[in-house]
C-alpha cells in the first residue's frame, strides 16, 4: 500500500509533549485514518465481497484480509492517499483555527 507520512506532532507544534503523549496522538491519528479507509473500502465493494471480507476479518486473518483488499479494490492506493490527505488537511485546518481563535471555521 502507499507509504503515507505526516509528522502530526511537528505540524501541531506539540514537540513539548512527553513521548507517551506523542505516541498516543499518533495512535489516535492512525486509528481514525484506518476507520476512514475501511469505510471507503466497504463502500467500494459489492455486498457479497463485503460479507466475504468481514468473514476473513472476523476470523482474525489480517494478512489474508489485506490481500483480499488489494485483489478486490484496485484503487486502494488512491483511496488511502485521498483519505490520508483529507484527514491531514482537516487536522491542519483545525489547528490553524484553534491558534487564531477562529473556532467557527472548523
């Protein structure tokens, strides 16, 4: 899958946080991104393929699930990139609004 990089801590100017807090922020960002990509994947697949994928996931076969996605969602790299950019831009917008006290824009 596409290599997606974004220094969340640096972008939000949170270098002063403890390593534990930084790790928690990164983990939360990754979870949100994974949820958004998963949602898009499910939207892309026909219902019968969604059921097949859900069964594989329920069985805990993560490698098989990843292969299934790559095999059945030909534009997975595009989806991942789009969701990454959307989330990154949203975080940047929210951070800028908070720094300028322009909360109404978020």
